[in-house]
C-alpha cells in the first residue's frame, strides 16, 4: 500500500489510503476489433438466454418507472423462502451477489482486519475488503483447487470473514461439503464463513452441497446465490444471501433501501418458478462441458478441473506461438471471445463459457488450427 499523503493539506480532494491501490474489476470483453457480431464466451452468461416467463414478467413491469421498488423485496423474499424452506427474515438482497459481499465486508471490517480467500478467488471479495481498508490474505490453491488447510493457515486474530466460492471462479473446481464442514469446525466462532454459490446449480455431484441446510443451524455461515448465471438474468442484477438473523439485521442497517428493481424482482420470481428452463440449462452445460473437456484435452491443452460450472479453464504452454495471449488474439480475430484471467494471476490460461453447439465446435476447430499454425 502506498504511503498516505496529508489529505487535509492537499491541493485537491484525495481518496482515503488504499483506494488507488485497488485493481478495478475487469469484465469479460464483449467486442473484437474488425468483427461485427462476435460470439461472446467471456462472461459465463447463460447461453440459452433466460426463461420466457421471466422475460414476460420483466416486460409487464418495465413501465413502472416512476415507482420506487419494494425495499423489502417482499415477493422475491417469499418465493425464495418457500422454494428453499428458509426463514424469510434471514434473507439479504443485493444488486447481484457482488453487493451482498460488499455489504458483509462493510458490516464486519475495520482498518487492520482481514479476509481470507483462495489465491484464485473471485475479485469482488478482495475489492470490497480493500475499500474498507482491510487486508486480503490469499491461501494457496494446489492444483487450482481450494485447500482447507491452506485457508486455515491464513486465519489469525484479525480475520473477520473467510470467502469460499464453491465451485470456484475462474477455476471451475470444487470441494466436497465434508471439506467445507471441516473448514467451519476449525474456524473461530467470531469469523463469518461466506459460501458463494453463484455456480452451485451446475455442480451435480452427490458430494456437493451449497450449504443452505447447514447454514440454517449455524451462527456464522452466510450462503449467497445469484440470478445472473443459471437463470440468465445478469442484466437485472439480483442476488441474495441467507444469513443468521443477527447478521441479516446488521447488514440491513447499511443496505441501501431500493437496491433491486421492480422489474428485476418480478422477473426473478418468474425465473425461480420455471424449473423446465433451469433443467434445460443444466443439461446443456453437462453435455457440452464434458465434450469440450475431452476435445480440448485431445489438442494437448490443459483443462483445469473437472469443472463443475458453466465454463472451463484452459491452460496454454509458454512456448512462443502457443501462449494464452496469442490464442486470445487468434480467437478474437475469428469472432470468438474468451476471457483472459491475468487479473487472477493466471497469465497462461483462458476461460471459455459453455456455448451453443455451433459455438463450442467453432471454438475447438479454431483452437485446433491455432495449435497447428
């Protein structure tokens, strides 16, 4: 962290210490120079779109522009509580689950406190912590996978939150819930364990659990979910968390009152009820995730995993002409947009969202050409 200037004597307003040391979030690119309509496989969006019922609900409420949203998100609160058998008063809503992470950081962190996360953990965890002038401690992820013992090594008396995305982004890897339980048992009761389930619906192994059932009886576990991935409502920014009552009450003291829109709330309720669309989305990912993994491995590329998400992470050699940066340029020129993950400390990798059949086949064909060129 850079040395703090004397802000009171500065010639212009200066941000508080640490703000300018934060690396701003870098989204997946959506355009390629010289390509009119590229295929965007860079942001882990639902390639099937969203539920028609959700779109209809959005259209029905998109004209209520002069009306403030329901601050308590009542209709969605009730729908989620019924769907997952949760106490409605323990739910937290945000502008995407990103805002829920930020609210938790603001609620629990003082300058000098810290959070612990995996070395490839979601960037929003760290951004929110550093904005609170807290430290971020990174635990090694051997084999691109969360290691509970490595997380625990980083926990100290100033740790207030441990963030665990399971499955993880950008790695796509996951740990069985038995390991989550082991982590929780070893944490001090004063530390909040945040289980980010943004991609949990795509993890279908019987050993996987998102943690909602466990959180019901815990005083220091928060589970978060989003409508951006499986439900395909990324543009509407609706996320939620399930927390102990005391934590939910504390977070609500600082949550801004109208942080989810009217149309977003109604679309999310409709999306939650459309189980057919959810099942089709999961089935599509399972089919083409396995195919992509096999095909990419056959090209001699490293495929991190097995992935339990709607994307795969591909490792490239450092040989000139075969690097991830060169592959990204090659693919972009052909209208195939993948995600570089330099900001996650993975300069030799690209992340690709599971696309439609024609997208997936085009990506494999282009990479086969690249590896032969």
